[in-house]
C-alpha cells in the first residue's frame, strides 16, 4: 500500500499540534486514557455497529456539527467490532482529522484507496501520522527500544499493533 509523502515541515507541524494539546490540556498518551483527549476537545465518542460499505469495513466516522449550530459537538463513531489496538488507532486517526482538517466536511467516512496520489490520500496520511505520533511519542519509543528490542512488547506497551510501531520508526528515521 502506497501512501502520500509527508514533508519534514508538515511532520513538524503535526508534531507541534500534538504538543499543543499536551500544553493546553495537560493530557498525554499513554500516561492518560486516550478518551480524555476527545473529552477535553469537546468531542463525543461512541462505539457503535458500523456497516460495511462497498465490501469495505468502516472503522470510524467523524461528524462535525452543522455550521452555526448552538451547543452541538463533534462526534466520533468507532466500529464496536474492532480490536482494542485498532480502536485506539482509529480514534487517534479521527482526532487527527478533527485537528488537521477541521470542518472540511459534515461527515467523513474513510473508505479510501491510498495507492492514488491525491489530496484525499494526503489527508489520510496526515491523519495516520497524527495517530501514530500521538499514540507512540518519540522519546518514550526511544527509551523502550533501549530497554527491549522486542517490537511486540513495545506495541503492547503503547496499546497499538506492531505495524504501527514499525511505521512510526520509519517516519522518525525519515524526519531526522
């Protein structure tokens, strides 16, 4: 699966947005429960049965409030059939869309072919980078790599899959 390329500058912009969340709300993962982040941002999160669309499993959906609506909050819906690791990544991915691509659409369902080099592919890659960076902070990752070479143990510590750890390491290496 090909993904859009993120420039070093765009990676740094995304990393700064994650740092700003930590500064503004005093919340960081994995020290704090991941659900505290959307709560602080005023986003409701629900686990629901989401249908397959065109034979593809819908993992998550984000719904922004209508323009000018009073009191409405953004909503993230996570497929209740997901594993805990996939659910965590999907939540972080949808948070990435909320932070990086605010109010671009009223409803966003990700059923995208990443192999195409389009603006949509770029947005998905940015949301994936946000999710991996939020869930696997670089400094903590380096400390764990010093303690153990087991990527499976590191993935378990962060509550993500091994491919997320592998991709995070690749992104860090390309950003240095």
